């Protein structure tokens, strides 16, 4: 995989005092999609495209890896100091025992990926946002499904509880934010009608506002009582992908698809900070620590920990996130970068990537890389990877050639693009010498 993680040694430019607070947490083998912090301490959780949830204890030197999702993990939240919940592309939620480092329960029922999970302030409820146009309400203790909240006309992207744990707010690609009575599961009202899909929402109902981020790059704030718009902070960057509120609700952080983080002062909704956090790619996840530091996650497989009251800009590595700028790549390499590199490395070592390493793939029987945990559907198959089968993988799709595998459904329609990819892989994965040494 060519995404820069260890080399993401950012050159920091600060307009204040020397910055001792910036740090990088590394270990994931895929983009970081979700983040959460323990409000009572310094423990952190991360959800990644590598199917894993990471538990980063404040005093531990290494993270604890929580394995159980069968596809990308998108969102994670603490239930209490010893339990957490996550949701993923495998349509499931998992409740975790953090002390034992294992799954307690797998909550199923969604018919689409679970993009967001939240825990109610009273810790009694879990809410899930599904791409099956539904939000789920679950008992945090038992994992029992209480209600399906239905009514959105498109995917539900985010959920948020009221402070009294009696109301749930949902954001959808249909452009609406809706509120629901948790005791009945019935819709209360439509809070927002927006022309573009709404990706993220946060609220402080004690102060009477709700903020949401949308596909058009807008971050807007409404009065919860009247529905009137309080603020519109729309910059020329889209879409809004992440929101985070600090513990005293004085700062609202906004992450977008262009790699920027904007921090708003919620007193007057002015822009307190606005900086380029990563050289390339989106800011998928944000979360504040108890002491006001800001965590961010994106394509580089790392969690960036930003200091609190500093105006800091990340200059990023000089190189692109792939080893050459895309314009300088041959077509086969570009196809690999676009279709394969998030999940696969070109080497022979099994890492934390979502897919097995591709070194020596030509002539290899499917499902036989030692140390990689394959889907049961691939174990014992006789399919051999060669020019024809790799071409077929992208021509008819993995759902047809390797049904039941973890590989996302994707195709390359152009015959020349497939041929160029195959020829590139033949050269780039020819690691016979390395394999001989390993054996």
C-alpha cells in the first residue's frame, strides 16, 4: 500500500508557542473512518477500513486490536469505560468488552452498511444509522432491538441523541434532519429540509442549537425551537464529512473532503481556526479529547492528534500519497492505485490491510496466503490467480467470481484498463526472490 503513514512527519507551522502536543498514532492498515474518546479519561477508539477497531489506552505503548467486523468499520463509540460499540460495512453493530478485548454481541438487522453509531447520554441506548434508509434503536445492556425508525427516503448517515436521552435526531442523504420520540419510535418532526444530502449532525439542546454538515460543503446551524438558521459557514470545500464538539461545547470542529479542518467558536459562530490537515484526501473522522486536543483520521491510516489552542498548519510530506503523482503513472499503476491500493500491498508480508498482500499472486491458489484471515467462502477453492482470472475479477466483479469474499463489489469496464492493470501487477508482484528467502 502506498499511502504515507510513517512518512507523514508533518512540518508544523505555529503562530503561537512551540507545539509539544502534536502526535501521530499509527498501526491501522487502512483509512481511519471513525474516532471516539472517553469523556472520563484519555482512552481513544478508532474504526478503520481495515475491518478493525483500535483501542488506544492512555498509558499503553501499543493499541489493542478488536477484530470481528467482516468489512470496513465506520464508526465507534464508548458505552462506558469497559464497553464500546461499533458499526460497519458488514451491516452489523458489535458490542465490545474493552477489558477482555473481545466481542460480546453482534447486533444484526440492518440491510445496508452502518455508517454511524452513538450512545445516549444516560448510556441506556445505542442508535445506528443505516444505508437501508433506517435508524435503529437498541438497548445498550442487552443489545435488544427496540425500534426501527423509518421514514427517510434515502440512506441515513448520522444519528444524535438529545441531552435527556428521550429524542433521537437523524441525518439523511435525502436532505433532511428529523427528530424521533424514543419511547414510541414515531417521528416528531422534520427539523431541516436541505437541497443536498446531510452527512453529519451535532447538537447542544441545552443551548438550543443543532449543527449539520452537507454534501454542498455547507456547515449550518439552526435554532431547535424555531427552526430558523443561526449561522451558515459555507466555504468552497466539499463535502462535509465529519463534525466534533469539545466537552464544554465551545468549539465545533468540521472536516471536509479537501483535507481541511475548520474550528468554529460556538458563541458567535466565527471561524477560530481553519487549516489544511492533510496533503491529500478527506478528513473522515474527528473527536475531541478531555483536555481539548483534536483527533483526526483520513486516508493516511494514521490518527493525528492536534494541540488545542494553536493555529497549526500541516505542510505534509513532499511526496504524493502514492509514490508518484498520478499524472506520471502508467495506466496500469493508476488502476491499481484507484481500485486496489487501499486494501492491498504489493509485498509478501501480511499486515493490517483489509486484503491479503499481492506479492507472488500470479499462480497462487485463492485463499492460501498464510497468516491472512480469509472469508470461509474462499477456503478450499481451486481458483488460481492468473491473467484470465484477474481480468475476470474486474470484468464480472468479485460477487460473481469469488462470491462470499470480503472484496468490495467493483468493476473495470474498459478492456484496455483491465489489461494494463494485469500487466502492471505481473511486474509489480513478481517477488520470487523474496518468497524464496522467506521459505
